[in-house]
C-alpha cells in the first residue's frame, strides 16, 4: 500500500455535527477498503480565496492514510458525489 494525503473542504454553513459526520464518512471509505488512516486533522473554519458553490467559508481537513489504487479511485469518486464536500485533493507521498 502507498501513502497518501488528502485535503478536503466541507461546507461551513452546516451544523458542526454534520461537518464531523462528513469527515467520518470520508475516513470510513478508506478503512472499509482495508486501508489505514494514520491521521485526520481538522484545521478549522477558514475564508475561501474565492466563492465555491456560493460558499465563502469552509472547514478544512487533512487526512494522512495508506491505501491501494482502487481505494483512491473510490475515494475520489465519492468525494465528487458528496454535496457537502466543496473541494478535495489527493496526493501520493514520496517513499522515505
């Protein structure tokens, strides 16, 4: 399995319980596919550089995890479908 980092932005106009539920859903996609989440950090609410889907603020999250290629494809697909995720980016970390 390779190491990856994913940053995603969740709508800030939702209740805090819904925001944390969205983060747990993203995390569960990795764990259900036998991946391993090393760290999930909430960076808090920040103002966006430009409006995205008429939102001006968002909750930022960074997740470090290990997974295979199929899991990454599924994670990317589900993040695109999820209405509460404004943006996401998945990068592969270099081997040390």
